[in-house]
C-alpha cells in the first residue's frame, strides 16, 4: 500500500519540480502548474503501469485511500478559509469576486462547443459515476 | 472535575490532526444525513459539508479575529493542517488515478482555450468594477483585476507593479470572495449549466481557475470529474502570474 502512496508523493515532487523550474525560467518566483504536471505524471504512470497495479492491488488501494480523503480535506479547507474577511472586505472585493464567478459560469456552455464531443460524454451524461 | 476537562482538552489540542479527522468525519456524517433526509439527495452531502465548513470558518473568524477560520481556535488547529495546501495538493494529485488520458488529449484543447479566455475575463471584470468604484491609477486597477483572477495572482501582480498594501489587501479579498463563491455556487449552477462531462469539467476548471474553489465545487457536484477540472485549474494561477503584470497591465496603461 505504501508503494501507491509513495508513487503519488513521487509524482507530486516531480510535478512541482517542473512547475518551479518553469516559473524560474520565465523569471517568476512562483510555481507554474506544478500540481497539474504532477497529475499528468501520475496519470501516465498509472496508465502504463496498469498491468503491474492489477497484479498488486494494494498499490492501487494506497492511491485510492487518498483519493477518498480528498473530500474530507476539502471540507477542512473550507473550514479554514478567511470567510470573515471575504464578507467584510468592502463592496469592491465582494462585487468583483461575485461578478467574475457568475460571468465565468455563463461562458461554460459556449466553450463546450469547441472541438466536438468528448469520448466519455455519453457515459457521464447518463448519470454514471464514470469511475 | 476541572482537571478531567483540562486533560481531555489537552488531548485534543496536542493531537490536532486526529482531532481534525474526528471533526470532519462528524461534519460529513451529519451533512450526508441532512442531504438524504431533508433534501432527498437533491443537494449533495459534500456540498452541505462544505457550506457547513464555510459557516464554521466564519464563526471561527468572528471568535478569534484571525485569518484561518476555525483553524485559529487552538482546539481545532489540526483543521488548518488537514485543509492546508500540502494536503490539498497531495489529494488532488491522487485524483488523477482513474482519469482517462485519451479524454484529456481529446478535450484538452477546449480546456486550454477556456484557460486563455478565463484569466483575461476575470481580470477585466475585476478591473471594470475597480473603475466603477472610482479607482483611477492603472496600477491599482490592474492589482484589483489580478486579485479577481485568484488571490495569489493579486499580490504577485501588486508587488510587481508597486501597488500599496491596502490595494493588495483588496485584491486578496476579491480572490477569496471568488474562491468561496465558486465553492458555494457550483453545486447549484452545475444543474443549469450542465457541468456533467469531463470536457465541461475541464472548461469549468479553465474559466474559474481558483484551485480550492474548483476542487471543492466539483467535489460537491460530481467527484469523478474532479481530476479533469483540477488539472486545468492548476495552470490558471501560473498563467495569471505571467499575463497580469505584463500584457494585461500594459493594455490598461494604454487606456488610463
């Protein structure tokens, strides 16, 4: 099981390393999409390592445990947000944040038309969980 | 009697992360109960749990006047560790397992387009509202606009352009408002806007951008779509840090 957890950790660091390196190259002192690269690494590792994972189910269990922990982590994250500041920050911040959110939602259907249907669209639209 | 209460309290305080597991488990248990019994499953259990979390964060902020919500109360400090950026990023990475790589390749273009459009959209909205509220200097307007992109891009841009700390504070607040609004609105909006496929999830990630917001919003709507939304969203802040203090700022400078 620890192999699965360690694999996530390895991808986490590889991805963040790439992100930090990219940020450094561009001259920014911040990490550019490190988590995104880490996800791509894990996706590649698990896609190509599927035969190994099927022979060793605990490896997948190690990844799945943290996958399941994602929602509890998100709940803890929401409980540690600075909600008071957000609500007392004055009109500019509240209106800017809200309008930007609502405006962004309205553009989703527009972009959904780019490039035809996804492969899994039907499967998800039927209400399946897809996983 | 007093000492027993103190011992129990100390036990919770010195084992903060374990306390957080217990607390989050309890919140989740009741949230799913409420979801089933009161809303008949209409409102996802995690959506109720997240809204409960936000309310507790508000209560914590009022009680302690700190900046980390419930985590500022010593008894619940473990919540800050469990919900911190390290655990958030680690669990987000783990969600990539089980996602479909071909789907990502096929719909990745729509995700990339939404990313290139999403950052300027939020920036322009934020900048326009700053102008409406009487800000006149290009630096201030750009900083508020960048904060509306995400609460990381705001201070990065403000620092690069030399904005005042009061403006940077507003820009951070705008980003926090957006992040919280995304968390709270997504479960409702997803029904009308139809965020129900990997492709729409990627577009959603690219347009909203805030990693915490999209991750929580998607978790409360359709957990299987989290990796698609999160993968695109994690590039949003990086892109914002590149274009806000440069191209978008210069564009503003031409106007003002």
